[in-house]
C-alpha cells in the first residue's frame, strides 16, 4: 500500500451547453437536438427549480472566469482542486442528463457523445483524471452496448447510475448493465441525482431542499436492499458497487436490521448465499461526502470501524456547495492507518490506479 496520497472519488465535470456535444453526435441526432431537444422524465429542463437550491448546486466561487458552468473548465478545476490539494487521481462523474431522456435512442446517442467528449476534453488532457461511463440506464440493452464501447478506453473506471430509477435496481430489467460492467471489469457507481418525476420519499413531495437532500439516504438504502435481496451480487460474483453522495451513517443500522429480518424470513429468499450485511461490507464501497458529523466528533471513528475500514473512499463533490475540503473534512483525529485507507488505499484497491 502507498503511504499518503489523495484520491478524490467524486468530482463533477460539466457540459457547458448542448452545443458542446454537437461535434460528437451523428447528423441524425444533431438534427433531433436542434428541432426537438431534451425531453426528460424530470419536468425541469434547465436545472432543478424544486426544491430551491444553490444555482447548479455549486459553490459561489466555482464559476470559472472563462465563462460556462462550474466544472466545465479544466484549467480552473486544476487551480481550485487538483493542484490546490495535491490530488493524485480524481474520478469524474458527469451528471449531464443523457440517462433521463424519454426517447431512449436519443439518450443513448447523448451518452456516447458525453463519453467521447470526456475522452477528448478531460481524460486525454490530464493524466490524473479518470471518468465514469454515462449510460441510458433505463434502456439496459443500449446501456450495455455503450459500456462495451466506452470501456475500451482505459480512462473509464466505472459505470454511472442514479438512485431514483423507474424500478429498484435489483430487478432483472437492469441485469444487462451488471453483466456488461463485470465483462469490462468495472464497478457500478450510483450517484445522487434524479431521473423520474416521482418524489424521493415514500410519502410524497417534500417542501424544502433540506428534506429532499436528507431523503437521498433513503433512496440509496432502497437500492442496496434491492440489489442484495434480488440476488444481484450472487448472480454477478465479480460485481462491485460504489455509492456516491448518499451518506454512510445508516449502513450499520441497515445491516443489523436486514440480518435480523433475514434470520426470520430467509425462506422468502432461499437462494441468498450470505447474510445481507456480508454484501454491505464485501461488495459495496461508499464515498465520504457528505461527511457525517456526529454531535460528539469522536464518535465518527467507531462508526467508521463498524461500517468496515475498507468501505469508505474520500470524495470532495467539487464543485458543489457542500464541497468537503480534504484538509478539514474530518472534525476529529482519525488514526493514521484508517486515514490512509479512506484517503487513498481503498479507492486505489477499488479502481486499481497505482501499484
């Protein structure tokens, strides 16, 4: 294992405008973009008007002087993040809305365009950068084809999904994605975002952004339960999953509850090869942002030990408003060996960046 070092597992590069993707679209889809444009599952075509949040969910100082959206200027990202904090590797998660398109063939074309744009403008311009493959995941066959295509570039290190899907992600509907990801030797990353017009809660639409943002943890738990109970990890023994921007304090309680219920109700899922908590520790990794901050800061270390010392991987969520500074993310002293695992070793083992 390397001593020291920093891997940022969640950085957002942004497509400044649809026009930036035109060079990467065939004529048929360029025409579609110009005449029809985006038709998504979400009713908000130009960002999220509900709930009220920071503009593009970004830091006020993250708007580049060159113009464009936060995360759209590599030189500015270098100055604010990569160089400023000595980042060894950064995983880019582009949240462009290709996966939200109602017209699945257009969504697939946009996903291909985003991935080719990432290669030219990001991966081939800075050796510290890696990226997630954008896919139209509500059309798993098309998504699998894009994984097979894009994964041939060594800069792509995972497949990008969102947690608010039309069906729970454990359903067989999505299995072609997991088959393609394992075929490519890539983990599947699930990042906080919205796809469907349905609410994040089981009780309907909340009033405030703070409610929506907090409820994301519930969406992640629902997906974890589905992946485990539908047998995805047993069906795909090489599949690895990364949860991004959904918190982590809920993990021990969820594991305990699932194990207790599995002990009593295991006849319903007789093919499950292990207790549910095994999959949480062995097959799932979780990024740290938003960093959990217990009322007593010293409680954070026992919490992390309970989750598992190999599970957490550091992330800043740059350039978003709740960015975690690598130098100040922990509000308590973390033992050196555990700090090393979170800041570098766990991500390096997951993504195989450096020997």
